[in-house]
């Protein structure tokens, strides 16, 4: 319990290190709009629970010159993506960002299909479970559930975790086509150059576990106090789309149980989620406009089209 704030601090530090345009920007791509990328980097500088940021802080996080940051924050404020708090001379995210985020996550069939299985698993294991998708060279939580008495760090929707050293990230990496996986691994090698030998060994071990059992185990490799299991979630054509995990403090669980119990359960949950994505959502109950008859086939109102993903 005393380590919670310590873990939160290190999580925030990781999120700060993930900002910036320098990493992975396609400098020779003539279609790449650098100004747009810089504006998005400004928005990425804000993290959950941190509140307001000034131009100097944003410049530090993004690596952009302060005059450039000042012009971009002014533009984003005019468009409603930032709010300027004159009293503190700082900015906070505006409602337009919330509208974009809500539009994104509310339209994801995978969130609808994953919520109940992940929640049931979290309660059964008294663990934290999550669904994640790629965010540059990290994973971002799209859904997060917690067991009834979880006391470790509380990762929520929007949290970013490293792809290289977490079970979720390695499960996602493993599922990529060779060319995409190699591209990401090359970027990871540059980012983690001081610890590359250790990171590479961990990824290779996890890839072997995923090939043999469908899940991988990490034990204190990102945060020393945490352990977990990860499994990939694929599209109908077999390509990677998401990954799921279950995690807990290392004092709460043994490695043997992670491998013998948690891992196989997580693989089953991944199958259940894919099945759920293939099922049509519940029929909408929006009122029919006056004077317009609802179409009926054999006495039954038609269902919405099926989701685009199915069991591998």
C-alpha cells in the first residue's frame, strides 16, 4: 500500500518520456504534415490527473521550441481543444478533446465485447485487468477493471504502458506481421539502448511463451512491484489489433499460479471477447419518428449489422 504513490510517480514519468515528435517521425515522407503532428504532440503532453500545463512545461515534454508551443497552444485554444486559465497562465484540455475521445471509444465493438469478460476475470482473480491498443511504441488502456480489493496502482482508461517491458505490450508485438514487428522492435531498441540487452532477452522469452501457450508472463520487468500475464486479441484476418492483461502486486501471487491458472484463463477470455465482437449488439430502442413505420421482417425489427471482427 505504501508503494502506490511511488508507482504512480513512475507511471507519470514514463508517460512524459513517451511524448515528443522526434521518436519515429517519418522525415522523408512528403505526405507527412509536421505542423499537424506537432499540434497533436501538444495534446499528448497532458496526462490524466495532472491538471494544467504552461507553455514551458509543454515545451519540455514535447521537445518543441517555446515560441512554437505558444503559437500551437493559441491555435488549439481558439479551436476549443485547450482552455486557457488566465489566472495561472496555463492550459487544460478542452471539451473538443473529450468529444474526439468519446467518439473513438464509444464506437469500438471491442470495448463492448470486453467489458463483462474482463470484469468477471478481475473479480475472480482479485486482480486488475485491461484491454489495450497501440499508441506509438506504447500500449494505451481502452478498458480497465479491478477486483474487489485491489490495492496496487490503479491504471485507468487512457493510461499508457511500455510495449517493450509489459505482458500486454509483448503480446501485441508478437501478433504483428514480421515487417511491422521488426519496425517496432527497432524503435524500441533505440529508445531502450542503455538497457537493450535486458529488454531483448525479456521480449524473446515472452515471444517463446506466446508461441507455445498463447500468453506471456512478466515479473517485475516494468515496475518491480508488479507482475502479470498478457494475451493478444486479433482481427478476423489474423492481424494484431489489441491485447489484454491481468496484473497484480508480486506479493499477492506466485509465478507458478500466473503460468498455470491466470494465463490459461486470460487466453479463454480473449476467445470470449472475439466471440462477443462477432455477435450483433443489442437492438437499439430509439423512438420511431411520427408517421414513419419501422421496417419489419417476419414480424421482427432488423438488427444492426454484425461487427467487423470475429474469432481468429
